[in-house]
């Protein structure tokens, strides 16, 4: 029995995206504990995989409901493939270099590149600016909220640190990893499955419940594998290069899960769908907030912070440009 090429391509892209998403995004949950000396990389990776899977299977459907509400109207199969490949290239490069970036911002930037390509080639402007504005707003708000939450929690921890025995500190730290990884699975599993959905012809529609379950299982396994194989450099950047962490500080540095969970759950309760945000922005924000609360501004590696924020700023133009370049090559060969 022949497998539909479009279906095979969609599965392949979803797998590649999931692998590199795990390689870059696992650090958001495990880096504070590794940097703080609570767990080593291997143990933290295993705990991440289990907790992330629980979040994906229990609450992932909340954000999966938003699939199909893209930033460009009527995007074709080939255009979806182009946007996905552009995002995967950038995420892979950043992961190998140890740079924590937003995987959700990357795929969005790839789609924006398709919209700009359409405008340049056929003067068709169909980018949904209202959707883009909401996404960009979430990119800005998520790290700021994470900084404030981590800063406040860190001050509370420091005030009562003499009353917290090491076993309690370690238990609290591990609990934050479990919750943060759970929130990541609940919010970001839609990004991995979204690559699959966007790359299929419209005749397939959104996946049914059974297909969603199979896709979630597939994505979860590859996210975990990507994190274990390719995630160590990003873990080192967040865990060691932004500020100096301790077991106590790893607790507040890992409170980004609160921000992610709020963006996943509150909009679902109010509007019927969760808002996908950048877990990386929230994670880095939590580490920065912790560093400021404990050491002040001088406790941060400004060089590292500037490098990370610069990568966020340049993600959109870089991925959009890659997307446009691939689209142009396909146009030359009359594929697009």
C-alpha cells in the first residue's frame, strides 16, 4: 500500500521539528537545576521527559484547538513546507551553538516570510496583522511577567532561606522542574503537531482524537530524544552563563512554568483556547529575575543576556529571509 507523499512529508517535518524543539527547549525546564547543582544533566533530562509527556497528554488539547488559525490566509502545502524547513534550519543552528531561542517564534517567522514573498512576487498582502500583533505581544509580555514572578519569589526565598533545610530546597527545586516541564508539554506540543497539520493538503483537515494521540506520542518521544542528544549546550547557557545559581535560586529561576501555565489555561477558560507563547522567553526571564533579586544588575552576565535577546530580535528577519529564499528557489523551478 502506497503512503501519500504529503502525509509522509508532514510526518517527517513534525519529527524534525520536535527533535530540534526538544534540543533547544528542554533547557527551559532543566537548566536551573543543572546550573544550581541539584541534578545532573542525565537525571534532569529523564524527569523532564516524563513530566513533559504528562502535560502533553493531559492538557495539550487546549492549545491544539488553535491550530489552523495562522498568520497568512490560505497557505498552501508547499508554502507550509517552506516555512517549516526555514524554522527547523534556524532552530538547529541555534541549538548547536547553544543559543536559547523561541521555537514558536521561529515557525511564525517562517510563515511571515511566506506572506512577504507573496507580496513581493504578486503584490498580494494577506498577512493577518491582528494575529501577528497578538503573537508579538505575547513574546513581549511573557519574559516580563516571568521576570517579575521570579524576582518576587526569589526575594521571599531569600528572606526565609535559613528556615529551609537542604532536603526541602532540593524537593522544591525538583517540583519546579516537574511543573515547568508539564506546562511546556501542555503548551508547546501544539507547535510540533502544528507542523504536521500545516504541511497537509486541506482535504485532511484537523486530526481527529485518535490521530492527535498518535501524533502527541510521536512528538513527545522525539522532543525527549532531541533534548537528551542535542540539548546540553543550551542547558549550559541558561544554567551557567546568565547568572550564578544555587539550589535555592534554582527554585525561583524555574518559575517560568507559572507564566506558561497561565497563558495556556486562563485564555482557555475565558475564550475557549489556550495561547501558545515562547517558553524560552519565560525561562530566560525567570533566570534574569532571579539574578537581579539575588545579586542586582551586576549579578547578570550582560554579554550573555545581550546575545540571547539579540538572537530573539533577529529570529524573525533571519527565518523570514530563509523562508523567502527557499520559496524563490522553488518558484524558479515552478514548484511553488
